[in-house]
């Protein structure tokens, strides 16, 4: 069984909300999944991303492959704490 970390769409028409899930590669987009790993809300300003970092690390360790969209979300989330630290240092200097 191949596992992929991907998005499932929730919400109403023209108001999307996504769950980040670990799902079997053959399962439909909004179908059955193994575990919910976080949420992604592109309609808020700034974009709201909530992740269970420990569980994502677990699935990646087990060989799950993230979709291209989830991969970019993970990169943004990893860069966010570094950017916040950099702006704090610049503000205090």
C-alpha cells in the first residue's frame, strides 16, 4: 500500500477549506484516508496552516510521499519560523 500526503477539499462552493491527510494512493480525493494531519485555509489573510508536525514526520519516515501542493505548504511552514526570527532580530537591532 502506497501512502500519499495530500489535500482533501471541504467547505462550500467558492469557499474552499482543505484537510491535509495521509491516504492510500488509490483512494479518491475526498474519499477514505488513514489520518488527518492538519488543515489549510487559503481564504483567510494571512493563509491559515495548522500541521501536526510529529505525525507528518512519522508518515514521511514510513515512506509516504507528499503531493506537490502539500510539499510547497510544508516548505512555507518550515520557512515561517525562520522568517519570524529574522524579523524579530531586525526589529530589535
